[in-house]
C-alpha cells in the first residue's frame, strides 16, 4: 500500500513540475550527438579570436574583392576598353523643337510666318531657350505633329531628319539647316542685349571639320549646298514620299542668309543703336573686306 501511494505522489509531483516548466524548444534541449574530438568552441580555453585565428586575411578581415581571379589578368582588363562617354562634354547639343509647336506658334501669332523662322524668332517667342555655354548650338526639328503640319513657312534650324523635311515641303514650306558658332549664337539668343553692348555684328564662322559634310549636303538642305542640287533633292523626296511638290513663289520662302550673315537684313560689321533706332554701316574698306571674307 505504501509503494502505490509513493508512486502516485511521484506522478503528481512530475505533473506539477511539467506545468511550471517552459515549453520544449531548440534553446532548452541538448544536442544528442557528442562534439567531435578536437573541435573547439568559439573563445574556448581563453581564446579571443572567435575561431578566426590571429594571422592572415581571415583574421584581418581583408577578403578579396568580388571578381578577383587569383593572380590572373582580370576579365575587365582582358576585354578591350570602350569609352561611350569619352568627349561627351565636347559634343554639340541641339534642343528639340517639334512641328506641332511650330504650327501652334503660327496659329497663336507667337512667330511671324511672313519672315523666315530662325533661331532668333524661336528664342524671342519666349518658349524656347538655347544656352551656348552648355554646348547648345541651336534647335533640331522633330516629327511630333508632322501629319497635321500645314503652315507654308521657311524654317531655319540646325538639324532636321528626312521625314520632317518632307512634311514641311509637302505643306508648301522650305527647310534650311545652318550652323552658327558660339559668338554668333550669343548674339542671336538675345539680340536686344547684344545690340546694347555697342559692338559690331560678328561674322558667322564656317562649320567645323566634322560638320562641314552635313551642312554641304543638299539632302539635308544644308545652307552651303548647291541650290540646283537642293531643287533636285526636293523633287526626289516628293517622289519618295508620294506627294505633289508645291511651287515656291518668290518671297519669304526664297530668302537665304549669306554664309557669313547672322541676322536677316543686317550685314556683319554693322552697328545697331536701339535708342535712336539707327543702323550704322562701316565706311572703311578694310573692315568691309574683313567682314565679307
């Protein structure tokens, strides 16, 4: 009888103990497998390196960089180098102007269609800006709105693709691509500020070597191209895109600047007085020859 009572008391004690003990987890059970001989714990026996030793790259945490090829010539040195951005700060930039914007400015009288629409007219509209100090050399004409373009105007831009030229000429207009150097651009982006300086109108410089081919190409309507070849290219472009080439009448559509000229109606070397509204011409033959050369 005493043995049965002792057994029941032990069971009740074990149940009470289990009620107060925490649940079994990985943190309160012991690994059943013994530790292999010779394996030390981290920092055991007074160690302070946490298993990293006291010599070498592992101890100093100076691991090799990603992609290291163990003494061989690395991949990025075996492959020939390419420099996609070499000289990028020296390349000429051309902010975009779309045909939709040109048509909108003509419809809202922001530009005068009875005069050639060049860089000066676009900048004076207040809608576009060119900063020559940021290597911006003018505008490029884009094809946005070319299906709705119907203004017979003469556009002088710095870059124009073939489809845009076709859209302008189909509407009865003309396109000329012209180059301007930085001093000329400084005068064209703000003519009033330039005239108040009281200096003569500079002569336009010829395009650099890498651009002379484009501005001499009749297919690109370059201002240095032969007019006869430009007429032939106009006809070829009309046949290619399938439209009837309108006849150009004498007037604004045939107005062209001299390769040394910046402003329409003003020659290089002249002075413009805004207060008295006078234009002063030079009488010195040497200066006249200089600005015409």
